[in-house]
C-alpha cells in the first residue's frame, strides 16, 4: 500500500539578532513589571503595617525639649518653672529644624530620640520642618535650599530606618500644603515634598502630610490641594490642627470628610493647645488658651489617634507679645497649663 507523506512545512528562522532583541525586550518588560509590583507591594506593606491603635499611643517626652531646658534653667518665677517642668514630662513630638538640627547633626538627634523611645517604651514622633521657602515668609520663615533639603531629609530617613524596632510617626512640613496656593509655586513645593517622602518612608514609618484644619480650607478645597501633590497614596494620611486650637470633635469630622474625598486616607489630630477651644480668626499666640487632652486619648477608623504635636509653651511668632517663632515663652507656658498641673 502506498504511503502518502505530508509535505514538510519549512519553518522560517528569525535572524539571530532579531531573536536577541526580542529576548532582551521581554526581559526589560519582566524587570519593569517586577519593579512595579515590588513598589506596589512595598506601599501596601507600609500601609498595612501602619495600624496604630485608636487609643493609648504614647510618644517620647524628649529630654532635650525647650520645656526641659527651661525647667533645668529655673530662671523664671516659681509658676513658670513649675509649668516648664510639667510640660517637659508630657509626651510631645520633637520638631526637627535645620536651624537647630543641621545636616551634620540631625542623624544623631534622631538616634537620641530613638534611644529615648526605647527607654520610655514609647513611639518616636518627629515633625520635619525645613522645607524651602518654609512658611512662605511668615513668622516661621526659613528652610533649606532644594539640594540641602534633599540631603537633610535623607539623613533623617537613614536615622529612622536604623530604628526599625520602633513605631515611627513623621509629621511632614506643617502648613506646607494648606499654604501652597499663597506661595507662588505649588508644583515646585510638591516636588520638595516628594523628595522628602521618598527619603523618609519605610515599613512601619507613618508619614502624615499637612491637612490644615477645619476652619481653614473647606474639605473639598483641601483635598484638591493634597491631591495635586500626587503623594496621598504614598503616605499614611494627613495631620490636622497642627499648632492650632480647633475643637477635637470638629477635627474628627473634618478628617472623615477628607478621608472620603481622598480614597480612605487616615489622619492624626494635634490636641496640644485646644483645651479652651477655637480662638476665632486669631492663630498667632491668642490669649486664654489651654493645653488639650493628652495624646493617645481618642481615635477611630479614620483618625489614628490624637497627639501633642506643637510643643505648648513655644511661641507662634512675634505677635501678641510673643518672642520669635519656636522660642520658649515662660508666660505662655504658665497660662496654657493653669489648672492642668
């Protein structure tokens, strides 16, 4: 019986150079995909790892705070010294500024705060405050040039990464976003904040962007300013009421509004000086204020917790009889703590 053979199909071979190019292209695509997935996994891990308890979060009471130094000096009245000593014992965020903690010293400062956190069984909380054109020329004007700012925040980030055993909270540049529309270049400012976030972020480091407060920008407007930075998905959330006096309940409501507008982001609320409620339009050293509830008192599914972020007793600026911004003001410390110590 005759066997019919199927004609052989000749397969066309691609030139060797084409094959190499295709393989190389495929490898580039795979590597890029791995990088994207890795970045998403890292961000997701950071977010999932950042789950502070709603209450009982305790941060460091810094031994080199201005309150502690004033208490040690004891060169004011008995009431002022007692106020300084009491405030020195209260857990309060430490403000890192290039004026007091320059590039060659800021690493050691953070390392010291980390050691204190371990000794106090507390979380480490710092405010990073050295943005170029800081405070848009207002009472806290200053900051670093862009290149120095990148180097400075890189040093802070490196020191924070060495404290991986600790819960780390970073309040990034208060007022920087809420003021951005008044500073001339929101895009440039967002770039500086991006550099800082890239340098500071890491697993279990909770970064909070500036979120203003409930009596400043309406929530939709504030959410628009925050979204314009392109950073909200890379941080834990927003910091509210920093250095201000709004009622805690109003800030919680504002936090929930922002969270709905910003894809479920979290918040942290400053209660360091809101014990007597709002001061109306006055924000710079208003009279009749009181310290608020201690950090770790409140929290819910959106607000991680409340903290003392602005150190009570430090001036807002040269207004209403105050010294330069950030300077210890004994009279204000005594007034803020009346009936609380």
